[in-house]
C-alpha cells in the first residue's frame, strides 16, 4: 500500500472540500426564483408568475406558482414585478480595449497590462451588466489564453467567453501585429488557422478577405471548418461581402464603413440566395450589425454625460481611468469618428435590408472601442434595435440569447431558461418587452447558479477571486 499516495489523496479531499465550502455558491445550493414574468429565450408567450428551481449550476424545473410548489430547502428569491430572462450574450466585444480614443497609444502603452488588468476588468463589467456569455473578437493569443484559463478556473469572474484570438487578414496593419496575423499564401493561411484551433480558440475572425487571393481566403474557411470552427468576417465593403459569400463565411460583422445608403442589388440577391439555401440544412447565415455606436455617436458627442458614469471604473487602476477620461474629454475632436455622422443615415435602410434578406441577426456591440464601455454597450444596442430600428423586443431578446447560443453550438446548455440548461438568468424590474431600456440597470444576475447581483446591488463576495 502506498501510504504517501493515500495521505496525499486524503489531504487533497480535505482541501477540495474547503474550497467548495468557501466558494460563492455551493454545488448543493438550491434556489427558487419566484413570481416574475419569464421570457425563456425561445420566443414563446411569456410565463406569468413563474417559478424557476435551480440546483447547483443547473435549472432543475420551470413552472408557475400554481403548478410548481417550492420544495423545502430552497432559498426563495422573489422576482415579483420583474421580467426574468436568460443571461444576455454579446457577440462582438474587445476585452483588451475599454473606451480609450487612441489605439496607436493604447496598444503599446497597455500591452503588458491586457491580461493582468484590462481584460479582467472588461469581463467583470460585462457580467455585472447582465452579459453572462460573450464572444471576444481579437486579442493577442498569449493574453487570450491567460484570461481564458483564469475565467474557466474561476480565478477571475466574468461571462462564459468564446474566443477568436488574433484576426486573420492579408497583411496586419503597422503596430497591430500582436493581435492581427497576416497570411502569405494558402499554406500559411491553413497553418495560422490550425495554430488557433490547436490553442483552443472557438471561431476564426477574418477581415480584409477581399484583399486576399481567392485561394488564401478559401484556405482560411476550409481549414476552420475542418477543425469545427465557424468563421466570422467583416462586412465593411461590398467586395468583402461578395468574397465572404463565395468562400462560405458563417457570420458577418458590422454594416459598412462608407456612407453608401444601402447594400447593392447584387449583394442582396446573393444574401437572399444564401439565406434560402442555408435554411434547408438548418445552417442559417448570421449577421452581427453593431449599429448602436454609429447611431448614438452624434448624441454622445453633443451630450457626453453618459461617459461620466463610473460603472466602467470597476477593475481598472486609477491611472488607467484618468488616461481614458483624458482621451475622451473632447468627443468632438476625435478623428476616429469623423465619418460616423454620415454613416448614421444608412443604418435604418441596411437593417431593413438584412431583415428582409432572411439572415439571422445577433446582438453584438464592438464593445471597448472609443467611448463604448462594457457596462453600457449591450443594453444600448438592444435599445437602438427596438426603439429606432423597429425590431420587436422579443426578436431582439432572442438575438441576445438563443441565437448566439445556437451559433456557438451550445444551445442545449445556454441561451434559454429551460430545465437542464445552465442557470444563467437575469431579471429587471418592470416589463422589458415594453421598455427594453430597463436593461440598462439589471437588478439580478445569476451565472451558473451563482448570484452576482441582487436587488440592484453587486454581491461582492461572489466576485472574490480564488
């Protein structure tokens, strides 16, 4: 008998027990969310007077106060007068940036603090805003892997993250080589995709693919699909869209950099053909338009009061906060946004075109770009979709819950409030289907059965690192 091994196993068991007992939520914890109107993420009629039983990290049962009595031993959390729904997804965030206006300064100045300060701060800000799952589209691979490991181990709090790692493009822009990888020929394209796949990335982000040879761009998509990875691509220019459709892109991002009033007729024909064909095999074409920053820019420039919110301070050092503040002190002087007012006038038409084409749209924000903070971005996007673009609130909510989970292949675990799914649930006071902007102040946040916010107050002990 190996007594040394048995002794190690004995003390390991004791240590594991202590860690579990010290965690914010025990695996055996049982909670009951009682009384609210449940919007389950599947588009069905909301369930009045709902009861959601949570055991550990999983939704155990869903019913109503009449059909599902709360068993003994459950902590009852009242959701009376609240809208209850799945945790939000944001399908386009940048954890490594957080509102600073000057990328050429930010990247070299903060590159050694991405993994230690900036990305963890961004992650916790998203979580407390009710974003329990998010997709990070572009960061240095080493920093991405560091943050990924610590989030998954529970060392730092944040959403369930899905990652692209560095962009793939024809040639990286000067000074961006740490998070943008250029390709030189089809073989190099395949090798870079394989490197990201082997590192555990979830998707490939492809940009400027119209500048690649057809063989290079096709190699990126084919290699990604070979490894079971979807490809997310920019749609800033019509040639990018045309090439993306030709090579089999899975998800387009953005609505275009120019002030062109609409998508060209030939692009619309191609989109409709792709959408029609793909629906047959349950593989729709997805689009993440990221419109809020464009639509609201002029208002933010002329009335920048929302930039004074301190919600984006959490997790950042005071020197970082001061640096960001100084960079956005004069929004009217930012050259980054000079064309933005002209782009605003194109958005309603383009959103209408995308909806008519049959693509499946998802909520994504480009969160982290100048003056877009992680604690504000997602609800702002939802608000513009509903209030300005005329998208029904239920459709917008599905675009921020079910469809992202479906795209990422985790809809059997996430994206809806259904028995057997992970207990990622948020709630707000009032009727979110009538007033979508209630999501600017999420009252209750649960991820994996752990309550991070209740009664509008952050549960600080739940955020304590292991």
